[in-house]
C-alpha cells in the first residue's frame, strides 16, 4: 500500500501532504534538538542488523547465582500473582507476560535493583502549592484526584 | 543527517498482523523484518537517542532491540499493539544502558547536568544551541519516569493513553510526572538564565 492508496482507504480522507508534513515536522523538531546521525545511517542499518542477527549464535552464559535467584523469585511471584488475580474464565495476557519475562531472563544483568524500583516506583509526593497549580493546569478527573487524596 | 531520509521511510505501512505474518513465515521472514525496520527504525531511534543522548549508544541499543524483536516476535500474541511492544522493549533497553553507564545514581543533579553538557559539547553528532544544551542537561537530571514522560510528550507528541500502555502506568500518574518534570526544567532554565 502506498500513500496515495491510503488517502482513500475505507472512505477516510486526510489533508493533502499530511504524511509529508508530519515527516517534515518530525524532522524540524529533531533538527532543533541538535541531534545528528552519520550520513546514510538509516540506509545502512538494515544490513547491519541482518548481519548481526544471522551471525549471532546461541551462547550459554553463566548467570550469577544472585541474579538467577532474584529472577526466579520475581518469576514465581509474578506467576503466582497472575494465577491468583487472574480471571480464569478467559485466557488473558499471561502468555505475553511470560514472553516478556522470558525476554528479561535472557539478559539477567538487565534486572537491577533500579529496574525493580522503576517498575514499582512510588510517585513523588506533591506539596499543596504544586498540587493546586497542577490541578489548575490539568483537567480534573477522578483517577488523577484519587492518586493524591 | 538525514534530512531527505525521513520522507522515503513511510511509503509502506503494514498492519501488525501483516508484519507478524511475514516475519513468522520462514520464506518471507527477511522481507518482513526489512519492512518492520523500515516502518519503525527511525521513530525508535529518536526515542532511544533522547534517552541515551549519543549516537553510538542509540545505535547499539537499536540493534539489540531489533535482534530481540526478531527473536521474540514469533511468540508475540498481540495483546498489545506491535508499536507498544517495540517501544516498551526500546525503552527498557535504553534505560538498561544508561544504568550501566551511570553506576553512581546518587550523583547530585548539578554534576549530572555538568556531565551531560560536557558530553554533548564534545559530541560530533550534536549541534544544538546553548538553550537546547541546557534543556537536554535538565532532562537528563530528571528521575527516569519523568525523563521518559517529558521526552515522549514534549518531543515525540505521544498521547498519554499510548504512553500509559508503553510505560505500564496510569494516565493520571503520567500527567503528574510530566507536570513535575516541567516545573523542574523551568526552575533549572531560570537558574541558568540569571
């Protein structure tokens, strides 16, 4: 499907040059940020990744026992939680959770204390003044209010 | 960079289902993977670059992300969108890398900002002006979640709902994080100006 096909797909229409404009807007923003890449970086990336993924053989790594135990505990805890809390009348996203956990397990060095903190991080408390400013700027909704009350 | 490259990258958009079908079929896997790269590589690259700041790091992270995606895509069940899944992996990989780079996370904010300013000034792939330099330094000194939310909202224009799925948190918490981030950045920019 090319861009002109997309203009009429399912009866929807969109402003002329919409995708070109949005690409230009994205580009302008990036240029304002001052970030650059080497010339033709994106053109060469595909070949680089293809090469890397085909040359990568499966390597068995020694996992430090500390991380192996930590990962096992996390897996067990999450598994139990999923089992206990889940609605067993339908199969829900536990398979994806397991895929994600499997992904984490492939690189145990990835699971650090900070990672765990990140996932279970408490929101910073707001002082009253900041809270009022915040509520003035944002639309009030119960979900937001309940987090602070 | 790249001025012309963005325009050509979005000629083809395949649905999640189409991409997954191509990649999980042995005969079309490489073609499908190429299309997946074509469709997502730039958005993911800039998302990662804003977190890790240097091109070399962004390149490393992006390659790892796509290799992991290729390896795990056959198991992807589609409970979240491919976009969400890719951004989640990219975010985790990028955060993982900056943690490895910053063993001392208790560094005072001022030192983090000075470090970032020095790093960007010496980076051949950064040409931002002073204002952008200080903005990047202020962003880098934010707590992780605030940094992610600020980048995604301010630079990438990501909707709170999409962000909530990627970062697995509530819209309310994200709005609060963004608000905190803006206040801290404003305060730092004022300090730098006066």
